[in-house]
């Protein structure tokens, strides 16, 4: 089946940039998503990118997509302590509406 | 964005009892709702997809007789964990999505509920 992989943990200092990486296997991905989950809460959609795009920027967030290598990254500029959370990338393909999630990357932001 | 609620937010029950979790889309009509299960420090595992008015489609390995899903209206889906056991303890999250007014789903966005923590003693 389709698979999405992420590194499990990232620690940065407040004010630095954070880069969270994700790889996926599905060649027919239509959209790729980044979600944020705070402790004990549901998922919040941060941003998404259509598969024919290379980059998307939204305020402090920059998404890069390398379709050839099936690699997706999320860059958070000027990381704040409030950005500490688990970040999931998800692959949405086909017409079913299903999302395949990565394992999640725990981002720790140190003051 | 659209709002999805879940009730209850947490529940503790005895082994052998059944528990019902509700998922509601508050400000839009959800043609499709998804149910996920999340173990501590792990990813979300899709359990089933339910479309309003039809039977749910379960993922491989998910027992449909144990996890009963009903999607009776465009704003409500329920998950009933029957004869719950301690291994069913988990965080259950629902999400909802809808087609656009033109009938075409633009980017498959799913709006997630806040989750329900189930603990089976």
C-alpha cells in the first residue's frame, strides 16, 4: 500500500527556522498536506500543495515539493514556542478523499 | 474553516460495555466522514470511511461488527465501540469533508474533530 514517512523528532531554538521532511510513495498523489496537532487535540490543517506545484508560501510557512523524488518539506520561519506540536504530512490521492498520514514529527522549540 | 465537534471528549467505561462517540459537522453538510484511531505517539490510522446514507467502508483489519458506524444525516456520524476491551483504549478522531456546490471536491480537505479519549478499564 501507499506509505508516508517522516522523521520523528526535531528540536530547534526559538527564532530559528525549522524544516520538517516527509517522503511518500504514491505516484498518483493529487494533494499533499501538512497538519499540526497540539497535545490532546485534533488536527489543524496548516497548508497544502497541489502536486503540480513546486513551492507554496503562506506567511511563515514554506512548502517545497520534489515530485521526482517524492519528497515534501515544511519550513517554519522564525519558529516560536507556540509552534511546539506534532506535525503530520498526509498524502491525498484519488477520488476517495482518503488521507494517508506519516508518523508525525514532534517539534520541540527551546526558548 | 469548517467546525467539527465530537462528543464526548473523553469517556471511561468498564470492559464489556458499549460506547458511542458522536461526530458532528456544525456549519456544513458532510457528505463523507472518516474515523481514525490514534495510539500514543503514533500516527492516525484510518478505520473507516462513511458516506451519508450508505454503509461504511472499513479498512483492512478493522472489525466492522466491533466498530459500528452510522452516518444517518449530513451532519452526524456515530462510532459505537461494542463490547469494549482495554485494548480498544485509544484516541478516536473523526473528520468530515464535503463536495463543493458544483459537486466537485476541490482538494479533499478534511476538517477534524477534537478527538475522543476512550479508556476501557
